[in-house]
C-alpha cells in the first residue's frame, strides 16, 4: 500500500449513511456500524468534499475494515434512492444541515430549550426560578454545540418511544441531569406542549433559515446574472418571434431584462411572506396551561415566545398551525420557478436558432454517437428539476392547509418533503446559472435573421401613413407583405411612392430592421432600477 493510504483513509462525504449501517451490521456487527456512523456524520458536518480518518486515531482492526469495504463506501451514493442524495449531492448539500433529519432535530432542540428558558422568566411559575447566567450559558451551549452524535442519540431514543418529538424531550432531560440547577426542573421541558407546538416552530425556523442562508443568495445570483446579460446585450438587435413567426425587432438584452424583473418581483414577494408559528397547546386553547397556572396570561406569553424566535404569531389555530402561510409561500416559489422555466425554454430556443453558442469543456461529450453535438443540457436540467419541484410544491400548497377536524397526521409525512422540493429548486437555479456562464452571443447569426426579414418594417410604415392621413395604410401594407418574401428594395420602392412629407419619408428610408428596436436599449440598460432584491420592508 502506498504512503498516502498508510497515512490516512479517504472516503467521500456524500455516502449514504443508512446503507453503510446496513452493510456494516451485516458484515462487521452493530457496534462497529454505530462507531462508523458517529465518526462519519461528525466529519460530514464540518467538511465539504472529503473526510479523512487518520490511521493513528483508529484501531488496526477498524483500519482493516475500512480498507476491505472502501469500495462499498465509494458505491453507496450510487445506491441513494433520491438523485439529490446521490448524483446531485454537491449542488444541494448546503441545504443538508438545515433541512435534513439532523436539521429538524436541531431546531426541535432549540425550541424546547428556548421554551424552558421562557418558563423561567414567568413570575407566576414559581417552581422554575430565573436561571443564573451560568445556566443560560450552559443551555445555549446545548444549542450551539449540538452535534450529529447528539442527533444520533435522539434517534436511538426514538427507536424506543416511536415518537420523534418525545425523543427530543427525553434526550434533553438526560443531557441536563448533570446540571444541578436544570436538573431540579427537568419536568418543565415540553411543559403544556403538544408535539405540534414544537414541530411547527421547528419547521418554520428551518424554512426561514434555508431561504435566507441558501435559497435567496442563489436566487439573487441568478437575477443579477440576468441583469448583467441585459446590460451587456442591451445594444444587440434581435428579431422577435410572436407565434413563432418574425415580429418587430427587440434587443437580446431587453429580453433578458424581462426575466430579471419578473424573477426579482417574485423573489421580493417571497421575502414579504410572514413565516408563522403557534404555541397554544393540544387544540389551540391553552387548556392545560390554564389548569396548571390559571392566573397567567398564556396567549400573551405564547405570542412573546413565538416572536422571540423571529416568527410571526398565529393566535387562531387548532392543534396544528394552519399552514396557510406555507401554501402562499410555496405558490410563490411555483411562480418563481414557472418564470425560470420560461427563461430556460427561451434560451434553449435561442441556442437552437444559433443566437447563442455554448462554450465547450475539454473532455465533455454531447452525444454518444454524434461527436459534433453541444447540447443545452444545463437549461434542460433546470427545466426538468423545476417541473419536479413544482409538482411537489403544488401538492404541499394544496394539502397542508387541509386537516381533518382539529388535526390529522397527513401533514406530518408531507412536511418531510419540503427539503425535496427545495432541493430540486436549488439544483435548477444552479443549473441555469451554470448554463448562463457557457453562453456566447453569435451576433452574426442575429444579424442574418434581421437582414432576411424586412417585412417587419410594415408596422412602422403603416403607422407613419396613419399619421399623415394616407388612406387604408394597414390594408396596403398587408397586401405588400403578408405571406410574401419582402426585400429591402421592395420596401424602399413602396416608401418612395408614398404621399407623405419628405422628412418622414427620409426617416422611413433610413430605417432598417436592426435599428427598429424602439426603447429596447434603454429598457435593458436601466434594468437595475426595476429589479427588487432584499428582505422584508417593515
């Protein structure tokens, strides 16, 4: 074995842990499987591409095990059911710490601890005195230092409880027994809470953090890339096509500006949606709260608590938060994605027309049988993933606001698919961005199309004829151009025969398809003024 293999053993971060556990349990036993998962996930939290285990930190038997099974580790991402966890992991892994099972457990832990701290601040709850600064520091440390090992411990407890939220409560009680001050009030963890009090806030925090930390920056990068295209190509004339047929010219930059403004508008709308939370007990009435402490203003305390987490408060709920804000949020993402699909298809078409060339990468292959092919795969990948995302977002937005009576469990399994739709959306945004970086404008091809479509000047000619009272201007231009090949010479001859002022005639004679772009150049160059980015405007 070479020096590098003797000194350390490498394996890729995106290995599918559950499959590895199965392999290790099958071949090497449960204890070794648990050791591997603890080590693997702890490393995964802090690295982006490769994890390294030093031989000096492991026993000889464990190193031999890794050597024997290194092929299985390398292959495990091929066995992932979801392409997000396999093929596309590198593009979506930024969502993992926030929206994975680990992320959900982390936010549940945060909510449970913050609620215990809030209880200690309620004067009427004499049984939980105000915590000392040391205890507050200790409890915050449980949040700040929450590790994958901690998450695995929660999952271990859940195997017994068969209840994910109760497992978090038991985990925290076990964790805090060593702290004398907290140990006295352990039973006030999860006080008067239903599981959905914890869950709805955990999902809300997960959503908000994922949007602000991961989704919005990529969405903004995409919008700014389109703004740059708009300004860079503002002056490049392009033949428009309505119904697929030649129409009045525009500029390539102005068409890019349209998408920049549309996407920015939806991005802004998304940022204006209030992410909401409830904390009102089993059916939304604070029933248990008032029995235990009848003289406490629990609705006010609940509102203060929810708002302290950076969320908006929903006071009218049953057991679950009504999810109406989620429906609105996901509908807005659908609209953003729909606009991007429109962009993907338009650029795909412009590439097909030869308006854009694509930068080739050494070693890449476009077709297994046609060596010349350079396919618009990034925009096709983007469009396909947007379709998958929108299918899930549509179901989420339609299903989540519906719950039988005070609560059924159908929302629980559906909520777990939020990371899936965000993952496919993120992948699509990055694919579109990657495609944009490969584009090169083919001005010669754009000019060629314009030179072959002099008939597009029928519109300005008949408009000027109307101004100067020439009878039946539309009908005369229709007779000249509709369904016929029109040359520059034929257009000029028609203009020469018009009974209009000399200045007007001269302007028409000097007009070309390339110059007939109206305000397109200015619209493209001023796109930044029309684009809205940023957070809420409170």
